[in-house]
C-alpha cells in the first residue's frame, strides 16, 4: 500500500446554489426578502459546513495525498482502491457516493449536528484525525451495509444503498410481469420498491406501515432485502396477490409490458436504467457492501 489518499466528498450549500442562480449574494438576499424570508439561516448553515470542511482537511495527515469531489462530479471521479472516503454533509450524500465505491472505507461527518438524522454521518468533524488513523492502522470498526442491485438482460446494472425504484418515470401506472419464488403475476401499479436495511427507515418504512405492517424490515447489515408493490390495480388481466415480501438469496424479476420503464436508486432519477418492452430486469442483493466507519 502506498501513501493513503483522503477523498473529501461534499455538495454545494443552499447559499452557494442560491447565489449561483441569482448572480450575487445581494440579489439572493433581495429575492428571499420579497418572500418574507431571511438569508441568515442559509449563511449560518453555509458557515458551519465550511468550518467542518476546513476541520476535516486540517486533520488529514500532512503526508497523505488528498482530493475533493462535489456531488455532481461523482460519476466522473475515479476512486482508487486504497482511498479513505470522508463524506461531509447530509446522510443522503453517503448514499450518493455508495454506488461508485468498491470496498473503500467511508467516514461520515455531520457538519451541522442536530440538523441531520446522522445515521450515515454519525461523526463530528473534530473526530476526523483519530478516525483516519484508526482506518489505516486497522483499528476501525465497520458496519458492512447491504446494497441492492438491478441487472437488466442487456447487461445494464445499477446499485443503490437505500432502495431501487422500478416503474414509470412519472410514477404513473406501470405494466409488467412480476416474478418471485416461482410465482408470476401480471400487474399494473405505480411501481415496485426494493429496499435495504439502511433504507428501511425511509421510503420502505412508509410503504410498510401502509401496506404490509406484518413484514419485518431488515437491519443495515442484514444480508436481506424487502420489496413492495405500490398501489397495484386489480382488473381482469392484472392482479394484486404479489404485494410485498423478503429477498434473501433469491431475486425479484420484472418483465416490462409497456413502452418503457425506468429503474433508479436512492431518489436520483437522472441516473437510471431505461428498459424497453419485453426486457427483463433481476433485482437482488448486490455482491458488494458499503463499509462505513462506526
């Protein structure tokens, strides 16, 4: 192993985005005032995030290599096998970067304690120095989070940390043939969700409470998934029998029976697979996990 590289993953702040849109901070402040809002909360969050970033960078050992990547650039960034990835931001930023990693350790830093749930970013910026040294010395404790993967019959594939959505791009009625554990059913619904234990506190939890309260949700490191059909429509040619269930070593299959369906992960609709009529996609546990520093 050569000199370690610390890769800091961040996203632009709300203030950065607002100023970029309006041209100047003064114009952004005027825009907010016309809507009876103040720019000060955005400034405070921006300053807190920037302070956390500086604390993290200062804590990286001087002899390490280092790089920074913004969320919008993740698809073009090349991660190296020995990288130590430090995510500074919201929990969702960890999910955004997960699909681009192999076995690299991820340290989640919460720049605004109390503003985020902190499930995936549990550490304060001040702990960065100890955490990166523990990783390199082999002392770090990890949580190996199960991920979900969709593989289409043309070789396309997509991996997600929280959940995958399969359905119409506009969340309208999708028509498909669903297969699970030897049973197949033709359905029309607003989509199928396949989630992990990490995503079990989000979208999956909401669907489970409404449609399958008796189905146990997995923990983040459980080697299992859960799936749900959203708003299946009963008719003479479509059924509602297959509504939810677990996935262990098995897979869920879906054959497209409409002009096109999409699959995207973790709420990022721009990064998606487009599936045409007759195509088959298989969804199951991904062969890799996300290693987050506990």
